[in-house]
C-alpha cells in the first residue's frame, strides 16, 4: 500500500513543528486557565475590577487566542519553524502575560510565578 507524500508529512511532523504544536497546546491551556481565573475572581472573591480593566484583560486573552489560531494554521506549512520564529512565539506569550499581570495588580500579583514555565520552555527549546 502506497501512502501519499502529503499524508506521510502529516504523520511524521518536523521536530520544529512538534515544538510549535506543544507551544500551541500549552497556550490553549493557559488561555482556558486565565479565563477560569478571571471568572473565579470576579464571581467569588469580588475584587471589583473596573470595566476598563476587564475589557483590557479580555482583549489580551482574545489577542492570545487569535495568535494561537494563527500558530495552529502556520503548522500546516511544510517549512520548518526556525529558532527566531519559536523565540517570537515565546516573546508573544511572555508579553501577553506581562500585560495581564500589569492590568491585574503588577508585581504584587500572586500569578507572577507564571513566568517560570515560559522561561523553562524557552531554555529547553532555544539554542
């Protein structure tokens, strides 16, 4: 049985595509967790974030979701993701996390430790 080259490329992704795929999945988990945390804080603790702050938080998360969709779409290209592209992916993640922390309390926010997984991933995948 002969398998088309298109299907073999889908069955055995490039190593860089595997890394990009992992980043997409990690980002998806982060987006869901961020939305759950915002909902939990808003409805249970009643921190009293202003509407402007809430819109800013949801705007950053919406941007991150759109970027994640573009990254998922990018994985369909046969060209491998280079180190610069992977760096830019992580740069967007850290920048969005910085904005989320800025809008929700800055350095005093207990979620500032979420920088550690991004740094660990960067150390593991970048030369």
